C-alpha cells in the first residue's frame, strides 16, 4: 500500500456540559503528525471544528482532495459517532482510514470494530504514523491495531517518548 495524499481531519463535534471542548483549539496533535509525514507525501489538515463545517461541507472537501488516507482524531468520547461518520465518507471514496486519540486508545476493540476504521493508532502517534506511511502497511508497526479479513491484530505497544524535546515543531 502506498499513501501519497493524506488528509488529517478534526471533526466538528459538539459536547454537552463541557463548553471547554466546544472551543476550536488548534489541532496540535494533528499538526505534530503532519510535521512527521510532510516529506512523505501531500498532507492537508482539515479542521472542520474551527471552520464550523457541516457534514456535507466535509464530504465535499474529502471528495475534492481525494485522499489515499484519512487520519481522524477522537479527542473526546462524545466525538466518536461523528468521527466514524467522517471515516465512512473516506471509505466511500476509497481512502484508508486511520483513527487515533484518547477514545480509540482507551476503547481499541470497540473503535476498531467499526467497518469504517482500517487502522487504529494507540498512544502517541507521531513516530507510529510516520512508520506506517513509510512502510505502507500496518504490519509490524508498534502502536497499531488493524484488521485483516475481519480479524483484529494488535501489534506491541510503542514506548512513550521520554524526551519531548525530540519532537519536531
């Protein structure tokens, strides 16, 4: 597998009772991910939360960009249903879908059981995602879970980064 066009997507999710999460913060996690793969292909970040895009506008952007791979983040559990809807759009346009963030890391099998999710990043994603893109396959990439013929495969965990100064800006 080779992924040359990568779309990193922030869902325009809503929360109830947690107004803090309804603010549009810069998608720092996806910005770090992008920094680690920008030399491996065309990478775009679509922050539908900051742009206040609706479902159809997101679909239009995906259709126009035609990504080979869509990376989706689930920063809060209340976002999972909408994120899976966006993953479904990606699958309809032939993209490989990769999901990460707090919810997928804590609910691996539940999240990966969705027919719209191909690959799940557990924990810190910068080095894991880069290795995935370079290899073109999730096989033997620490920190990933994925499906082959409906069977879930869980690669070993990736060690946490010990020195944050090693991260790219």
